[in-house]
C-alpha cells in the first residue's frame, strides 16, 4: 500500500507523510527508542525494542510492499519525527476485518498536528485495505491523544484499570477504542 502526502504543520513547516522504506531503518529505529523513552504512554520501553536496525529495515520493506498493512513516517527537515501504522488483528476469517493502529511522535513535535495527520492517513489506508474496523489502545490519562482519537471518530468500548504496569507510575488504566470504517 503506497502513501505520500505533504502537509503544513501548525508552525508553518512542511511535513512529509510517506511509507517507511528499507533505507529508513536506522532513522525509524532511532525514533522508536527516542519516543518510547520520552513518554510513559506507549506499550514498551526502549530497552524492550525487539528489533535491531537490520530487522527494522526488513520490517519497513515488508510493510511498503504489503497490500493490507502499512508503516508511515512523518519527516520534517529530513528527520523522522513520528511513525504510525496499521496491522491486521489476524488472518482468520472471523477477525480479518479488523486492524490495529499504533502511533508515536517525538516529544519535540507534539502539538503541531502530526498525530492528527498520521491518524487520518492510517484511517485512509485502513479503508483502502478493506478493513471494516480500526482499533487502538490509549492510556486513560493521555488526555491529548484521547481527545484526538475522539475527534477522528473513535469511540470507547472498554477499559482495563490495570492495562499497563508502568515502571514509574504503577498500574495505568487503558481505554480500548474502535472506529467503524
């Protein structure tokens, strides 16, 4: 699935949203480690990164060639400042209509509209891939992300009060959200 769009950020700077490519492996690897260390709202910590640079490059190549899954990068001034993607929940008949959305943005680029643009891009890609439902999990106290997802049309369908166990904050409630496409 191919995606490419240039947007204007709230600060007047251009941002390119495009498929991550094999050549982006190091930049995406570095962005993962940065973003996962900057906030306690993501699923994992930098030391839990299961990929090395070569694996990241292969992953990006596979996603760029996929018809049903995508990994997008947000590039500002030649630097990957965020990533987002959709991944099939599974390939069994009963669940192949569902995809999951994941997103992370470097803290220095928060509040510029990148998250909103990446979310919209993933929704567009999920529709193009034929999914019927897009799902995500968000930490309940991540007020800005929760607001952004609601604005995009996602609705809450459940909560888990001990969904995440943070190293610094203890248990975190997570909210399950879905969007019918």
